[in-house]
C-alpha cells in the first residue's frame, strides 16, 4: 500500500504569495516557473491582493499567515525577522482582502517563536487581531 493517501495537487496558478521581502532572485524565479502569483511587501496592497486572488478564479481560499511577514517592531517573537514588513493593521487588511467574497476553507498561523512566555505576552495583541480577521472570514458564507 501507499504510505500516504493520494492527496489533491493544487496548481501554482491557484497560489498567491503576498508580503514577501528579503528574497533571492532565484526564489522569485522559482515562483515564476511554478506559475505562483506573488506580491512583494510594497505591492501587497489590499486592492492588489484582492485582484490577484480574484485572478485565480477561486471562490474559496486557504490562508496561510507566516508571522514573519510582520515587521520585527510589531512582533518580537518572530522565527525569521526581516525589517520593513507589515504592521498589524496591514496584515488584517490583507487577510480581509484575500477572503472577502470567498469561502475560507482553512487557515494556518505560523512563525511565532517567542524566547520566553513573558515576552510572548507583548506580541499577543497583533497575533489576536490576525486570528480575529481569520475568525470573521470563517463566519462569512
């Protein structure tokens, strides 16, 4: 038998990556070869993201939020902090833009790596706003 069940494969043309920065030319070339639409942090406005997601033709989305998209001044406990990222309000606006008018199939929130519990508390406001935006999107049919 097969060790893993046969899983559906999502074509690159149905994937959107937004808010990237600090990437190598070879990484951008790999995204292009795979047909993955991508917006760097400066191009990732809510309007541009909504248009880019609409261009996939999908009526539903899975939203993966890597908290490293945030600026390190917003969240201390990032796994791979890179300067000049989004602020909390910008992240919420992008989540809303990506999900507006679409069914949310699921979501992931990754990249949080606080050095200790006391310092993690300082980051929770931003993280909970992102969770709230995903929760609101899940309520929308």
